[in-house]
């Protein structure tokens, strides 16, 4: 089982079985999404930097591009987790 699959299953089980995140924890999680978005933007800018063109720096550019994709994926999964926690929290009070 991939690590991401395990973490997603664990998060779903937590949200379904236990009380969801408190308001403070949910706010911190949402803030982490904002931070991840900023990191992704910076990585994209670095990867497009013309100073990184050239034969010796192409590996650096490719690594930055892969890192940006990984950060974007993490950002989306964190967003999905926060949304699921919020929906579970709201459903308990309806």
C-alpha cells in the first residue's frame, strides 16, 4: 500500500469515526494550504527562471518542476482533507 493511500484511508477513518478537527486545527490546516500554495508558486517561478537554462542546470530545472508538482499534489490532498473535516463537523450540528 502506498503511503499516500494509507494516509488518505487513515484520514477518512479519523473523520468518520472520531470527532473531526476542532476549529483551531481546521484553521491551521487551511493556513497550511495557503502556505503550500505559496511554496508551489515560488517553485514554479524558480523553474521558469532563465538563469537556470543551460546544459548543466537542466537537471535543477527538472527537479524544481517535479517538486512543484509534488507540492501541488500535497496542496490538493490537504485541501480535500480540510473539506472533508469541515463537512463532517458541519454534519454533526445539523
